[in-house]
C-alpha cells in the first residue's frame, strides 16, 4: 500500500523500526523493495533533491505506486532546504517530505517548517523536521563525531508543539557518511526524547556505520525511522569498480550490474531485519 510516513509509523509502531533507504539511481529501486520483502518489512524509499531531479519526480512517484501494490511503501524527499521544490514533490505525489531548516536560526526553522506542514497537510503528505545538527556529508566525506550538536529535549518539545510535524530528525550521536570513529549514541538522550515525544516519529540519520547492536537498541528504545544512504552508494561503487574492470563493449551491461544490485538487496534485508522488535 502507498502510505504517508505518519500512516506507516502508526501501522508498525511496537512491531518494527522502518528502514529508509536513499536511492542513488533507478536500478536500486527494485532491489531495495526485494530486500525489504525478504524480511516482510515495510520500506521508505527516499531521495535527495538532486536524485529526484536526476531521475525525475514523475518516474519516482509512478514506480513507488507500482511497487506499493506488493509492499507497504512511502516515498520520501530527504533533507530539502528548498520549499519551492518540496511543493513540487508534493504536487507530483510524494507521500512524505523533509524540510531541513537546521542550518537556520531556530525561529526561522520553525516558521518555514510551519509553512511546509500547512501546504503538505492539504495533500495528506507527512513532514519530517530537524533541529540540532546531525552533521557529516552526503558525499562520502566523513565528519568527526565530536562535531555534532546534540538535540536539546526542551527545543524538541517546543519545535514539535509549534510545527505539528509527523517525524523529527534528532542529533543523538550519529553523523552522515562514513565514520572516522565509532558513532557514540547518547541512549539517555534518546530515552528522554521518546518518553516526552510519544506522538512524533523519531528519526535516526546517518545509519551507515552504526553497529547492528546499536541499531537494534535504538529500535527497542522507540526510534522509528532508520536512514541508510552511504552504505548503499559505497557497496554499489565497490561492486562496479570490481566487475567493470574486465568489461568489453560487448559484455552484457545487465550482467555487470548483477553483483551491485544484489548487494543492495542484501544490505536492505540485513538492516530491516535488525530493527525488528
Ligand atoms: P548515511 O549516508 O550516513 O547512511 O545517512 C543517510 C541519511 O541520514 C540520509 O538522510
């Protein structure tokens, strides 16, 4: 079924955390779905603005709706700072969007997030917001884990109250991209956040490099959406680098992509399995 983020989180609360996988190219789409199906899990497929522009909003929405006949699926726009583009994605049929105003002053972030929520609610589209600074890079460059600005509980409560968002990206010790060191997750902070904000879906960003044990522990402690991006990109490139070395112009391109595609399925299968409760 094609669901928005709020509906998806509500349906699976107490049963499983939900994997949100960043799509980097069209080929990955069916393999993300297959991986989630292996563990009977729902799935969130998310794109950056750049990926959405590369592939095309209409292709993404049509494909998401096609696959949602076989699986509970949400199509989400990840980390978007451009409200005009968010509206385009909503108009095209995305079921969920993230407005990222974490780089702005707190008050500006609140104001812009409210604008996005007001627009999205007319189309039954969910909204994820962010406060604090998760840090890191989506381009494969690691950030030191000691540069994170942890989410303050009182800010999170105020932000959710005023914006009415459905999901909140929290900075609890993970960073985007490849880690320089092991992620130091502040489980005490996560406990406090999930205790005080029961009605909003808590989102873990920077899933790449977080250990299986920590992933599972976050799910137990009430984290609901688990973002994984770099791990898919890295695995795809590692496989392509290896397999294309011996390619000639007549080698089947399809066969050359086999290992890369299957690696996506395996990562999604593994990650969705460890966030089950
Ligand atoms: P990683 O690339 O570190 O897995 O993070 C993905 C993410 O949080 C996307 O918003």
